[in-house]
C-alpha cells in the first residue's frame, strides 16, 4: 500500500515552474507508476487543496559520461503539472520562493 508521500516525491523548483504558480499551477516529481487520479488525490491529501487537472510527462534517461569516458545515463523520472481550482487555496510551500 502506498501513501501520498510515496506518490509525490518532491516539488520541482525552477524559474519556469515558479512563474506558473501565479496561475495556481505547480510542478512535482512523482512516482513513475502513479497515474493522474493517484497524483491528484495525493496532492489534495498532502496540501489540503482542490485539484482541477493533472498533466504528466515521462522524463527519459539521457546519456552522460561518467569520468574518463565511461558511459552512463541519468535516471528516468516522471513529472506532474498540477492545476488547482480557482476557489482553492494556494500551496504555502511555494509562497516565499517567488
């Protein structure tokens, strides 16, 4: 059984994602096996907000060199764009970062 904290791993803090917080749109790294309904319920449970929609993107591994020419790659992960409803409160975690 997974908890809400197993679904939502961490927030993505970038300049582009912070600009979207004005429209109540937040970006999170989520578990690769999580679907949109699980992500929406996890965000609602953790932050106490109402979710309008969820869009997901699977970020594929990129090839990288590790040291003296040894091949390697970055890890695969999943990103979720969460749009809150207009009457929902904002997520206070992101308030001081903009």
